[in-house]
C-alpha cells in the first residue's frame, strides 16, 4: 500500500480570520471548505483562500505542526504568512 502524503495548510476566511488544517489533498479540501461542508469553523466564513501549504513526512508530523501553528497568535501567523509568500 502506498504511503499517503500529508499537508498542513493555512486558509484566509472571508472574515479575514485564519484557519489551519491538515489533509492529503489540498485542492479537494479547499473545495470542501468552500462548499460549506468543511470544518465547522469555516462553514460560516466562506469563501476561503489558500495562503500556504507544506508537505509533511507523515500524518503525525502534520498533526504536530498543525497543533503548533494553532497555538500561535494571529499576529504570529500573519508574520509567518508574510515571510513565506
């Protein structure tokens, strides 16, 4: 069985808030968010726009990075996004 490739991603929501998540298919996941069937947080904040994504070596690594980013203040997330765009 082929090993899945996991990604961590950050979205900008319609209300300018940021959402961080993980997935194995970034394009499909954004489509799910924008259809209103994604995470509860994004359902009332669509459309969303992908700002950043990064491949991780495993689901565990993706979950760890997601948790780390979710602990950052919004200003830290904004600075990170600015530094990688």
